[in-house]
C-alpha cells in the first residue's frame, strides 16, 4: 500500500479538500527560496553546500557557477579551499552521480545510498561480475586506492592482473560501488587540471562512514532543500526506491499539501513558503543543476515542452536561464583567444526589462567565469 492509499485509509475525520493546494508558482517560489535564488545569501559556502544537499558535479566547474548564482560575494577560492582542506568532497551519491558535498554529508549520505550504487552497477556491469568474490575485489581495490590515489583506468588495469578474465572497467566500477571513493585534488579546483584520481572516503577524511543506513534523515534534508515534494519526487532525487514506508514513519513530523493534480506533498513544518507573487530575479543555473533533476514533475521549474532542449540524449543537462523563476532558455560561454562570449538561446520572447536584466546578470557572470579574457560579449541566438 502506497502513501496515497494509506492516507485515504487512515485520515479519520480529516478532509482532503481542506488541505491547501499549492500551484506551480507556489512550489516554484518555495524552491527558489530554499535554493537561495530569490536573493543572494550571506550564508557561508560550507553551510550553503549543506542547505542545498550538495551540488551535482559531473564536470569540475558547474558547482562554482551554482554557488556564484546563490551566494553574495562568492569567490572561486572559497570553494577550492574547501576541496583542498577536505571540508568538501566529490563522490558518487544521489542517482549514483557525482556530487560535491560537505565532508559530513559524504559520511552520512553514502551508506544510505549504497543500494542505488549497487543497482547501477548491476545494470551496467552485472554480467561481467557474475561469480566474482565481491569481498576479495573490494579489499583489493581499497588497498590499491589507499596506497595512493588512482584513476579508474589505473585501478582497472591493476585489478585485471589478479582477475585477467574480467573487464577492467567492470572491476573499477565494482570497487567504486563497494568502496566509497572520493576524487582528490587538483580535480575540482578552479583553474587546476588533472585526471580524476580516487581514494577511499575513510582514508581521505580519516573518519568512518556513518553506521545508520536508514534514509529518514536524508529525506528530511531533501525537503529542506527541495520541498514540498511527493514520494516520487524523493525517489527521483535520491535514486532510492520504496520510500513510502519512510514517509509513513516521518508523517507525524511533516505537514501536507496537495498539488493541482491532487498528489500529496510533504514538507517540513517550519520550511518557508513565499507568496506566489514574490519577485524572482533572473539567474543563470549551471550545467547539471539539481533543481532540474530532483522531481518526478518538473513543472515547478520548467515547462515540459522545454525538457528536450535542456536534457540531451547523451546525458548532458545544459546550463539554463531562469526568468521569473522558470527556465526560459539555455546558455554557454565560448572562449576564443582572448575573448569570451556568453551565448544565450531563448525559448520564448522576453520583455525589454527582463532582457536588460539578463544582460546585466550575464555581464557579471562573464566577469566571474571568464575573468582572464580581455574582452567580454553577449550574443542572443
């Protein structure tokens, strides 16, 4: 029995018609507030990483853009320093994708998400790992990466010396699943280059993973960053399944709403719900921004007809533009010798006021992201 059915069977005298209905603009403003996008926040970078429940980071630079859009006076070195001093780490977490999170969230989120990584491994490499001694492979992989950080290519080649009948990529992927691997600097440091090398989270942070594998606390963190949300939304964000029972346990701690389709939404009792007419400034989202990836129903942030223009067939999530809180286009920066050009592709016409605001914010983005260029320009397509 799912949460919706349990609600109907156990509501007693409660009347679903009395529950507040939240329209897409209500949900949009709640999301923007919790994602620090209604105004730039004075929050510290470590606190922001935890408020956002991490930033997806399939490429090294998007988290810097994401934080620049959210924090007042953000500078590159404020995040780079956290990566170097081990206060923030890059590790596969939600949806089995690479995220930048605080060290504390790394240690608590990773054990909860173990089933997500195992399901991804089985889907990609299951037939290559049949009959393999998982404990022996995990121990061998851990010893190799803790002796010194390794790229996946190096790790797979070394493991293949012991298991020559197995595909090296499958062996490395299995170790990534069974050993919590973090990427070490200079990967992830702004302006630095280097291949993605890995060691274990325990070795890097000199701390053990949390023993608790229940997702309850992590789901509350999700609601703080992305709520109100349905059970399906929670599952899309995390990659976990069967969260109905978790929400059933948490229900006494939560308040509930309905969306315009009648689906039940869950939220923290004191989480902000700004008015639907709260002004929202134009913002540039980074590639892979979790705001676009954390819901089953994305209409609180993006019209369905725009999805194919933002989500590519090869898994890239393009950098998007928010106007009045909703996705209205995509952007990229083209570097040509000493020039940097911000290329903006609009999905619909904008008012002259919104267009001017976009140009002003785009100029600030170029100053932040392409400071080394001698000339900056903005082009609309």
